[in-house]
């Protein structure tokens, strides 16, 4: 029963959506419609005139012709390479001298690690033997 109700409702909706046939009611109906258009079209005349007066004509644009010339061919240069100057290592004080000895710095810090070595001074000579 529910299916039948749904089908009938769908059919009614589809019939309601169908366009109605156009009826001009004979020649008199067409004449009345044309007369009504002629009477009420006067109401749109001020808007049409205002639109024509307000709309400016399109400006005239003159574009000069593009110049004709040949583009020069590209020039390629071989890059000039030069070796950078050899970097001179900053002078490092490798010996620190004290009254009782000295420190010596070994290694370059890149291939061999820095290493400080303490070298004591030899003891001062004793006094000459007494004769």
C-alpha cells in the first residue's frame, strides 16, 4: 500500500511540473499583448536614453608597429680560472719559555693533534770544587 501511495504521489508531482500548453486566445489576445507592450515600453525610454548618454564611446587606441630588427647573436666567453693564493698559516708561537723549563707545541691541528710537551731545564752547574 505504501508503494502505491508513493507512485501516485510521484505521478502527481510529475504532472504538476509539466508545462502548460500555450494559448494565445486567438488574434485578439495577441493584439492586446502587443498593445500593452506598446503602452508600457514608454516607461523604459528614460532609462534607455540615460544609458546611451552615460556610456562613453570606447577610446581609440593606437599602437605603433613593432620595430623590426635582428637580435644580435649571443656571445659566449670561456671563464678565466685562476688558482686561489695559497693560504699562509698564521704564525703560532710553538715555544713558551719559563725560567725552570719550556713548553713545546707539537702537531699541526689538522693531521696530527696539538700536543704540549714540558721540557725542564737542566739543573744549574754546581760550584767548582775547592782545591
